[in-house]
């Protein structure tokens, strides 16, 4: 996958986008990330990329010209390399909320471009090149760089060959619509805190059922809204009833 990022602060991507899983994906040539400083495309001799909004208003807006010119230049370079346009994502607090399902959808693309905003917003005409607008939550940051990195991380780990165990991303919280349940590793007894017996029993059927039940328990206690939007199997419905009964009994004690 090729990922282009248009940003005023390309150095922000130097560390996070070269370490850990993403760094390994780049080494394996699964992923190619290029960050472009769109200030380099301004025609203003003072290299301004923002201006006051027409009609008045607080703050400054990013101008359309530097961003669109940078994007069009990258489009030509990518085309010469056989890379198609792909999705163009505007990082914007007013965009749709980014989630795991969106990450899975974007991971099927061959090329993504992220536009990172700054100041009070964008000249509306920037949206003429945009295919999607996403936000990572209902809060305001100083720029779009951190949200873009979050989205790139979520997408990159889903690319085939990125994770050592291909099943890891499938079992992650939210991938199944539910939160991941508790997990344990050695030692089996740490300071009196013991691993549940079922997990060391060797009975794979009981272990699978325990994992499903504890996933439902954690979701029920922490994010019950997710259960409302999940299609539960008959087994999961039974396990959820057991969880509810057990938690009600626990509260009564």
C-alpha cells in the first residue's frame, strides 16, 4: 500500500511512522509512506498557506491552492509509477467517526492520501479532491497530524503480512464487534493471582466458550452499546444471559 500525507509538519511523522509494526511493514515493502510539506507549493513569496475567511470570522483558513497543487503534483508522480488515485481522506473534526470497520475497509485500498489540517479549518474548495472525511473523536486537536497517524496505524496493521500472526488482527477488540476478553501468560500463579483453570485444562472447546463468555462479559460491563449492534449467535446469546445473571447476583451480594 502507498500512503501519501499532506502536512505542514512532516517531521512529526518521522518517529511514529518508522517504528514498531509500521517500521517493519515498510522494511518488508508492504507499506510505503511519503509525507509532503504542502507549504512548498505556495505561490506566496512569504510562503503563507492560510488567510482570513471571506465574510469575517475567527481564525485563519488553509488556502485551497497549496494543498490542491501538492496533491495534483503527487498524482502525476504516482501515476508515472503505476499507482492509481485511491481514496483521499480529509482529517476533519466534522468528519465521520473513524472506527475499526472503516480501518478494515481502507486496508483493502492500494493507495490512500491523508490531508492534515491546521488553524481554524479549510477553504471549502479543498473538498473538490476529497473522497472521505474522518475524525477520531469529538474533541479538538491543534492539527490533523496525530489523527492521521492513528488512522494510518490502524489501517497498516491490517495489511497482509504486517503482523506476525495473521489471526491477531481478527481477534482484536472491535474487529468482532465485541471487546476482547482477558488474556494471560506465564507464570500460571503470580503473587497469588492465578490463571483460570479452564485456560490450562487443554480442553479447547471449553477454552473457546470461556473466551467468548468473557468477551461478552467485558463488553457488557464496559461497552454495552456494542452488544446492541452485534449479531450474536445462539451460543453467544446463551452466554450473555449467563453473564447478566452472574453480574446481577454479584451486585446483590
